[in-house]
């Protein structure tokens, strides 16, 4: 596998005017070749295996990505281990300066990053820009992580004996991220891990790998030493190599629940710290006193944004009667105005990420019809604003869904919203709590008492009150309960700092310390 032809992504200059070639800047043959980023350089790897990268809106292969073998992963981990030894000793001031510079580069080139996301994932540009913004918020949090790394100090715990606590980096950590957020999810983890003094090996999804290489290039441009951030593209072979490598001390993962469970089990058996965020079946409960127009807007926005390929997408709407008919009618009316098409042409939702995934989601629609759910809006009939070869499926609305149907029990990960009707608030909460997932949920109501009761009783990690997608800000932590999280610490925020550091307590006694010498200069940090 040779290097990608043409200039590196993100090269030439540091400002917004710098030329930014990317996945569409293919050589004369029409396809790009995508390798890895290890020890500050792009490399091809040695496996000889590669995978296809598609533009989902046209259904055509646009590139080939190298798939790492265990030896390739070992090279990346070795580079990270070398870099970690010096990076952990870099001052907090220096780490912060690099992160600030990286933040400025990402901010200046955010449109470029959104274009790369759309070209390989398919989500519309506005949605891709929103993904970049949420990633930027975590970078900004990481710029101030020094305050979260402060320890504590107790004087004279015994006679002339002091005790104090420290938080120190782990060393080399791995991040394994999914296809649906090729920028945001890596940025949930990498800036915090780097700010805490660790070196990182990122394994992005092989379906849309180019954004990760842009981030690596820009981190290097911001002054991050070679080897502190590495990108290894690959599939299950690369994942297993990271989970088994003794040099990797911790693993952060986002993906489906079966794989999250596997990552957690294999990683912890290998002695690693693991946070594995899995799947979801997110409910939106609408009480009879709610503003039905706002609830309908929220259901459409949260159900069909990014073509439903979000772990926080609302896929189950729980209508507490007698509002079911009125709410379904409002949702259907709004869906009629949605435009499905190529994300570069505007519109509301783009294609699904691959042909295989589009057929999988289409199969769920067919299963819902066969099971007796009422297809109010059938996305199989969509006429997209895009090429006929794209991986299209329009927004789909089912009414009278029951909890035994696969469109309710399974995480579909597509633009399919099912309405379940219940008779009371208690029945709604019982339904949500009986679900094996516990990622996010929301309630729409004008009753403050009901909302407060709901946030207390519901067994879910993230709760929205009149907010359909309750993704927390970067200084809080993201994560669910039950089968939506394996491990005990969530992503970013205070949990992220705790995950990427370990505590140490020092007890000291000094008989009579003396310091001498004159220096009238202003004290500084370096």
C-alpha cells in the first residue's frame, strides 16, 4: 500500500487561507490512498491489506485505506511510548500552549473539516459543522485542564509530616472511534488525554478515516511532539492488537453494544483501564400537558438529524394518551417538508454511510410493516436530491409500535422513528426503565413536578427536560447506564481527567530545609 498521492491533508501554512487538500483532491486515477500517521509522519504500513472508502451521496468508491496489522500497531505504540516519556514531563504551561494552538487551527479550518466529514460520512454540511463545534468545545475544556489536575495538601498530618496527592498520566492510551462522528468522538478523548500528559494511538473508523489524519497533521502543526498523537487505520485486527498490546494502558471506545462489551472484556483481561460506550434506544416521553408543536419539532430534529446515525438519536417516541393522534399528525406534517439529498447541496438529511447499512435499515422498515406497525411515512419511497447510486433512505415514521417489535427493541441507527402509545406517566417510565439500554432520554412537559420526578426515577445516564438530545457540555461528562456503558467513567469533563490519570499520595518529612541565593526576577513558569 503506497502513500496517498498529492500533498498531505492540512499542510501549507497555519491560517485559514492555507490550501487544504482533502479526500476529493484525488490523483488522475480518481481515487485517493490513505495510510497512517505515526511518529509525526504519514506511513503506509506493512499489512498489504486495504479497505474501500465511499462517497455515500454518489455511491462510488473514492479511496482505499490501509488496514493495519499487529506489527503496524506495535510500531505506533512504540512511537507513543517513546514520546510519552518526555511529554509527561512537559509543563502544564507547554501542554496548554499546544492545545490553544491546535484549537485555533481547528477553528480556522472548521469548514474544511466539515467538507471532509460530508464527503466520507454523508451527513449534510450544517450537521458536520455542528459536529466540529462540539469537538471544539472539548478542546477548549482541555485547554483549562490544569485546574482539574490540582492535587490536595495537608500540613502536619503527624508531627512535621505532610501529605499531598498527585494525579499523573497513564502513559500510552488508545482511542477507538466510530464512523458516525469521525471528528467529535476522537475529540471527546484525545485533547483531554494529551492535556493530562499521555500519548495517544487513535484507531478511527475505516469507513471515514480522512478527518482523523487532518487532526493529526494539525496537532503536529500546533507544536505537539512527534509520537504523542498517532493514527492507525484498520479493522478488527487493529482493534485486537491495541487491546492486547502491553504498552497500551487504557482504551476509550465508542460503538455498538456487542463490540463495546467485547472491548471491555478483552481489554480488562489484558489489565487495561477501559471505558466502552455502547449502543442506545433513546426515548422521548411526551406528556398530555406538553406543547405538542415543540414536541413534534423536537421529535423530527432528534429522530432524523444525521439520518438517525447518532447514538443520541431519538428512535422511540412515547406518547401518553390522549395526545397520540394529534402528535403523530404534527410530526408527519413536518416530515413532509424534509429534503433528503447530497449533503453538499443543502437539505436536511443525507445518505446512510454504506450500501450495506442502508439495506440493513431498509430491512428494519420492512420488518416493522410485517409486524403490524403503521407506516405513517415510508422512507423507502423517498426521491432524493442526489445521485441515484447514493445510499438513500428517507425519514420513516411508524405509529402503534409495540415493545416486542424489532423496530423497538433494536438500535436501528437510521432515520426510523417509532411511536409507542401508553396510558399514563407511570407506564411511560416503566417502559423506559425496562429497556436494556440507558444512554439518553427526554421528557416534554410543562409540569415541573412531573419533570423533577422523571429525572429522579428514570434509569438513564443523560436526561433532557424539554431538550430532545441531552448531550452535556464538555465540562460535564458524557455516558449512559446499563448496556450503554461498560466501565465506570464517562467521556470528557471530570470523568475524562480521572480516566486518563491515576492518583498518587505522598507522605513527607523534612527536618530543616533551607534555600539560599538571590534572584530578584519575576518568578515564571517554563
